[in-house]
C-alpha cells in the first residue's frame, strides 16, 4: 500500500518536474501530495476522483490540483490485460508554490497567480480555447530544458491565471481529513465499487471491507467523502452512463441498465440531479 502522503517527486536540484506517463492504466490509488499538479490525458478514459468530485475522464482532459487535495484517475481497463498500443498516456507537471519564490509571489503583479493557486485547492477543470492552448504548451514543455522550460511553465500559469474557462471541482465545504489508514479503506471501497457498480451493491458488503458496521461506515464515509455512499454510487453510475451515451452511442434505456440502475425513472431523476440535464438533452449536446 502506497502512503497517502507520498514523498516529493521533485528533486532538490530542479524547480519542477514535467514528464510523459505511459502505462497500461493510470495509477488507481487514492492519494495526495504537497505539490501542485497539472495533468493532461493524452490517451485513455475512466473515472476521475478529485476531493468529493467524481466525473468520467477522456482524452484531452486537463486538470489543475492544489497541494494535499486527494485525487485518483481509475482507468476503464483497470485489472485487464492491456496491449501496449492501448496503454493510457498523459503529461503530468509537479511544482511547489515557492518555486518562483515567496517574495515574488506576494508582489502586486502576482495577484492573479495567487488567486489561481487558491482556486486550485478545490481542483480545476480547464476547458474551451484555453484547454487547446494549454495542450500545446504542455506538449512543448516536455521538450524544453533550463530557463526555457521555466519560462514555458510561467506561460502556462499566466494563461490559467487570466482565463475564465475553468470549472471548480471539489465542493466549497470539502476538506481533506484523510490519514494513511483512511486512504487504504477508501481505496478498498473505490476498488470494490468500480468493479461491481453495474450490479446491486449492498451497504453491508461495502461496510465489511472497511471493517465497520453499516451505520458506522455510513457516518465515516459522509465525513471523508462529503456525501453519502448512495450519492457516491449514483455519481459513479451516471458518469459511466455518460460514457455509454457519448462514446458507445447507446440509447437511454441501454445506458440506464448497463450502468447499474434498476428503473428508467430513477435513472432519469439521478441523471438530471447530477448533470443538471436530462439524458436526451445530454445526447443532443454531444450530437450523439
């Protein structure tokens, strides 16, 4: 089991780290670390967890997360044998807030950057034309060295600081109260749910994974996830249904039952509550 609070991935000799990830699937471990993180999905799809936010991810997604915000990208092909040409790929950048120096960060010229860092504590989705620009810059960053690489990272942060094309992810009331033991429990719960959400999931079974009674587990989960277990399960199922509607081009009835819902009426109700749209309007929006 990996520690919830991992050792810094940035060597003392470097201001930041930017690297290409290429592996059978993204690391499905619920974790957090003291660095800011920029992450772009180049290849692959699955379910993304950031704080108490759950959403399906796909190629092209870009997120910016602040220090100690728990997160995980769980690939759809988790646990499967994956041929190399189907491996997940992404670009990740790690840096500390003080990589530009605390003195400079406190100057008037850096007010927008400070505001960006503050927003990143809840996690940010980068969208629209900004996402297109950031994709190019992140790809460039991998091939730069020395001062050129630092200037390119500044360029990325300046772009993010001056755009309105971002969406906050974790809810305003979310706070990270996880410890290493909690992280292991939550990983066990996540793994079980992701493997079994298409079928019926009993609270007793999930509680036993955490060595708790159902009542104790429900209270524990609400404290650490900032939502009830049933709300969490619905978000997983709706996220998967969105994938089926968009990528698999399924009709609404098929997506309903394939994602684990027992009735179409409950599916429609949960879908609108979570996405703020009906399944039909969602399909139309993506022209499926």
